[in-house]
């Protein structure tokens, strides 16, 4: 059973009510994710995230402040190892046409 929304920090709900939590690894084991975009508008991040979720990818977005400006980072999946994340990044590139980079959680 997935954790309640309050247990998922900073993540947003998709407009269809689905929590864009993503992830193959259990929360305690997740160390890596794939960052797909850093956007200035929440609506753009939500649209991108929702599109990926509708296609079956575990996408999510959250806000971050950088030098006083808010950005919305779109990420996909949670992985225990960098190798797993890199393999999934290739899958995203091939199946969704979206390039991203592996980053630590």
C-alpha cells in the first residue's frame, strides 16, 4: 500500500488525483532518481508529470528555491542503485522520447 500524501514531502497530486510518487525502490532504499526538467511554471511541470504518469511512468514534481526563485523539478522513479536509474533513463529516452539525468535523492 502506498504511503499517504502527507508522508511524501513536497510532492504534488496529478490533476486526476493520482499521487505522482514514482519508484521501484522502497522509500528507505531509494537513493537515485531521474531528473527530466526544471521549469519556472508549476502548470508546465504538472502537465509534463501527468503526461508521463498517464503513459505508466512513475513521474512526480516538486518545488525548489534557487537564489530566491522557485523552480519545479520533474523527476521520474526512485531507485536503489545508480545502475538501475541509468537503465530506466534509457527506457524513458526510448519509450517516451524524454532525456534526463540521474541524480541522488
